[in-house]
C-alpha cells in the first residue's frame, strides 16, 4: 500500500501576468517504509513537491493522498492536523523558534497535539535522547551549532511519531562531516519503519537511498534512475571501452565513504 | 490547558520585551489610572454631598423660611405674624409630618464654666429637635417635656463645646453647671461626637484607598431608619396641647392625661383627629376644614390646659418600660399626675439610638439652617469653636486635620450645639415680659422663630406634605405667603444629575485615553507580528491551526492590557492618594470596588479589541508564506 500517492499534480505560481509551472503533472507512489531521495537541478520543483507532500501548500491540480487521506482539497484545519499527526518536516534552515530552548522547541508539536503534560514530557525527552542532545536541553538555538540545530529539528519532526518524514535539503547548510551524522539519523529513522523522503543536491546522499526520484522542469524524469545511476552506467561504459580498474576504484571510494559515514 | 499555555506564552512574550511592553501598556496604564481617578473623584464628591445633605438633616427635612410675599400681597403683608410658634403648633397637626422643631437662637451668648468660656450660638429647642436634626445623645438625656413645661435651666452640649469647657478629653459633664450670659444651667446631656466617615477612616489608620471602598457606602440619603416612637412628640410647656396624635393612640391616654390643668380634651378623644369632635370645646384641637379665620391661632392651637393624649400615652409607655426594666429609682414622680413626669432617660434615648442603627453616623443637623446659613454663621465669631475639636481622636498631620476641620465640616455646627429648652430661652433671653409664664411664648412681640424645621413622614408623600404645609401656614400667616420651603430634594436631585454629567464626561475622556492606549497596543502588536511571521510559520508547520495562532496573539494582547490595567490600578491608587492630598475639601476621592472592576474590565475589553485585528491577520497568513517571510 502506498503511503504517498501523487496523481497528476500541477502547481502553478502566478507572478503578475506570468504563470510558473513549478510542477507540471507529476504522478508517483512512495510505499510505506520507503527511503527515497528527490533530486534534480535547481528550480526543477523539488521544494515545491516537498511542500505539497508536507501539506504546507495544496496543488493547483491533481491529488495527493497521504496514508489514505486526500489532502489536496483539505481545509486549513485538516492540513494542520495532518502536519501535526502524520508528517515530520525538516527544513534546510532548521526553522527553530529562537525564543524557545531545545526542550520547548521539540515539545511544540505535542502542544498543538493537545497531549497531556506527563506524556508530553516523556515523549519530548525521548525524542531529544534519540538525537543525542540531552545535555543541551536548556540551550537556545543560537547557542547550538548547525548540526545540533538540525538534530533538534529532527527530534521535533520525530516527537509526535509521524509516519512520514520529509526533509528539504537537510544537510544543505551543513558541512559534509556534520551532514553525514544527520543522514545517519535519517537512516536510523527509516530503519524503524518510517517513510522518509529527502531532497538533496548531493549525488552521494542520493546514492545512499534505495530509490531516487528525479525532477526536471516540474516533471518526473525517472522514479528509479538517478544521476548517479547514469553516471555509473556512463562510467561503466567508459571502463568497458578502456580499462576496468578506475570503475571499481570509484565504486570502492564511494562505498568506503558510505561506510565511513556509517561508522564515524 | 492549551489556553493556559497561551497565557503563559503571553507573559513570556511580554517578559521577553519588557521595555517595549511597558511602553505599549503605557496608554492602558494611563487610561485605567485616569478612569479610576475620575471614578474616585466623582464618588468622593457624591459621598461628600450626600454626607453633607444627611448631616444637615437628610432629604426628609423641610425648613420653613421667610420670603418676600407676592407683589399682590405686599401692601397687606403686615397682617402676617411671620414665622411664629403658632406655625409649629399648626404644623404638628398634620399626619404627614413626623416632627416639627421650632427653635429660637441666641447668638453670641457667653457660655462659661469656671474660667473657661466660649461664644456659641445657643439654641432654644423642643424635644422634636432631636429627631428633626438627627441628633444623638451620648451621655445623659435630651431636654424633656418637663424641662419644657417648667422652663428648666438645663442645657445639652455638643462634644466640641464640652472639649472646650472641660479641658480634659472625653469628660462626662452631666450634672455639672455652666453659665449662659450669667444664668446658671445644669448640663443634662451631651450629644454624640459627630465624625465624618473620612475622619473616622483617618482615625482608624486605614490609609489604603482600597479599604475605603467598603466603608464609604454606608451613607445614603435615605439611610435614616425612622423610629417614630413615644419620643416623637413633645408637648408645650403648660400643656398647651400640641397634638401629635397617632392612630395608635388608644385608651391608654386616660391613664396619662396628666396635663397640668386637666381641662379640655380627654385622652380618648385625641386619637381620632380627623373626626370632628363635639366635646372639648374651643380646645378641641386643630380644625382646618371650613375654617376661614385668617387668625388661625384659636382654632388651631389647643387652648392652654388641653391635655396631650400622645404625651399621655408616651408617659404610660415610658412607665411601662421602666417597670419592665426594673429601673425604678426615679421616685414617684413619673407616676404622679401633674408631677414632674417623663424625664426621657438615657435608657429611652439609648433605645431610640439603637434603632437608628448603623446608618446613623451622618444623620445630624447642626443648629444652622441651610448650608448658606451655616456658612454665614460660620463666618461670624460666635460659633467658631471648631478648631479645638476632639483632642483625643485626631491623628496624622495636625495642620492638615485642622485645615479639613475648618473647611466645611458638615458636623461642625452640631458638634458645637448648645441646646436649652425653648421655653427657657423665651423666658430668660427673649421674652419682653418680665414675669413670663410658661405659655408666654405665644404672646409678646418677640415670638418669632429663628428656625422652623419639620421632618416629613415619608418620602413618597413629599409633595403632598409640602402642599399641606403650605395650606396650614397660609392659615397661620393669615393668607400671606411670606414663607417658602427649603428642602434638600432639589439639592439632592441636582447633585445626582450633575454627578451623572461629571461621570459621563469624565468617563468619555478616560474612555478615549483607554481607546488610544488600545490603539497603541494594536499598533505595537501589528509590528511585533510582522516581526514574528516566521515564528507563526514554524508553529503552523508543526501543526498549529489558524485559531491557535489567533488565540495566541489575542491572549498576548489581553495579557498586555490586563497587566497594563493592573499597573494602571496601582497608578490610579497613587493618583488618587495624590489627589486626596491636594484636594482638601470634603470630597476626598474614594476608590470603590465597582470602579476597579469597571476599569479592569474595560482594559481587558480594549485588549481584546486591540489584539483582534493583529490576531486575525496573523491567523490568515498561509504557513508557506509565513515560512518564506524574510
Ligand atoms: N512562491 C513562489 N512564487 C513564484 N514562483 C515560485 C515560488 N516558489 C517557487 N517558484 C518557482 O517554481 C520553480 C520551482 O521552484 P522550487 O523551489 O521548487 O525549486 P527547487 O527544485 O527546490 O530548486 P532548488 O534546488 O534551487 O531549491 C522555480 O522556477 C521557482 O522560481
Ligand atoms: Mg529547493
């Protein structure tokens, strides 16, 4: 059963007279427990896609069904509820509330879920524990590093135990090293059975996910193949033509990088 | 729970921007403070005026005053005898009137004791004086019927006079002697010390204006429990038959028909004043119907010797009372027909006072008549004895107290009252006849009254009562309308309406300033919202509904205005204390509980309105727009 069903989705932004087709008819399914990356060149509509999936916006045309629920025509309160209950969203720029400390930031979705205090506290601490920030619990966002901030944001995304985790370039503002620890978290989350979709520019990251969805000019290029895949194919073809050695080196290098990320 | 969190959030938000919040609240603070000050001022003025009106006898009091007769009567105005004792006698026949108090004053008399002296105005009064002027006896008794009959040289003193003549505070001078223009008088009673509610407050060291709210509501113009018991009526000296007949009078009168010369009307007949009585002859009591005689004296006043059934009944009751109380001790006097009966003892007085109840604090009228008269009297040296008032009980800044005491203390006159029997006054100080008898006040040339005051039975029949009084007085004045009625009614109405106007305009001004304060809040909150668009976006992204954002902003506005309101209350209390300090008039501002509630409620309403638009705007933001906002 598909956790996410996207059918003929179009998103048209109107700026003055101009109509921008950010998404021009996209259909795709993401199954329960899948770990997918969304890739594509800048302006291809990745973020737009993410916002629609994350119920921050609604499509101009087409339908989006999340966990059996059509959210494309839902009203504002329903969308709020879906955002709160079914989706954890991680932003590139963290989007933490500067006035609240780590604990309060993570607690926020539970407050809007109207969760009673005791349970709320338990869950909040659990989520903070899961991202390993227990000792920074009283810090404000401006007292945290980028990586720590993103971990707080992930804890916040996870705290209400949503089925779907969405992340728009979660490592975009981080250095490679830090980004790796964040990705590790996503991997962890995915392993626990959540459906995870993340937007990335980084082919290495895309390489990590079992499935890649590529967009270009608001259209689906391929739901399975990725840049990296094609790059690999091209490389293999090249290697076949010349010498096979470098391919395995590339492959090994990539694998090794990945393993490094797995065991920092 | 979410709501509580919202309030908590609101406080946090305000705390995070303390300075800005204070600035934002400033409008509310000033608005609430001025609203409160306005309420306090008007409440103070209202209280002062009410207290004053009650102090000068309450709204039920009617004073008969001289006035120019109408032009058509000018040429024959001479035939009117003016305000004489006969007026009092005639007025007492009206069932609509509870009590009539004629007085003759002697101003500038020398009141001395040992080497102490004072120059108060001496009032010659009759028993109803006590009720009409709302006097209360603290020690001893008031002038009794017997004193009036006998023209006894007895005097009842106001507390301030006692303080002056007996230097040690709170003396009991009853039984001692003073001299008035050389004549020796026995002190038989002392009036209560009349203290304004606010002085009481100061005495009790309750400086918090908040605490005053409760204490200051006791004085209302109608708060005069009316006890019209046996003390009500007073006979004239010589049993000249003033009939204060009440329906309750029964055969009991027979027992007490002890007039000095038992002729005339029996006790029984006195009860039915409306029914023409054949018996009793010329002393058959007042008869107005069909009486055309302009010289109404004969028909109105009972002739000398007619007994007073009311008095008789009263005596009977008094006796009964005394027997029940087992007081005894008063010799047989009270039981002896024609003997010196009915000294209104302290016990009796006490009973009356008790029944007057707690509202009694401000019921006293002074010897002066109207406010104007009092002020004029106050200006003369004859009765300026006030400044030495009550050594024992004043506290605080003495100069301020003195200032206050000097400036229109409504109780000044009654605290300096010196009251002797009217008959005594006539005999010793006013009579033109050297050998005046008890009934001499009906004769002679100088039988004009200084003041003639009545207390109406009921407020409902006030107009009717005035009409009847006019009819009666036209008879005694031989048709000449050379009198008017001075009532507190108009004064009271005027006060009420002007108070309403002051309240209204003050309320509008304070309301506008609160409104401006509210606009300030709206403005600042709109600014703070555009500052917090991202925050709103983030909250929406994690599941906040529009209504959550709306409530959050609204609660913030309310918290802001509520805190502003509280600070405004504090500022208002400060402002009121300041006003209280500079306003040395009677009308000290008073903070009432209602004004606090109204001000706070209004502040909160302003907060709701102020927060509404920003909250609405914030809730309308789409999550994405908000998140993208730079
Ligand atoms: N609010 C908007 N109003 C108008 N046009 C928009 C809006 N948001 C996005 N677009 C346009 O839609 C297209 C897709 O934008 P989108 O942000 O989805 O790209 P992206 O794939 O996320 O790019 P990047 O990799 O640079 O983040 C772009 O051409 C962009 O200019
Ligand atoms: Mg993007």
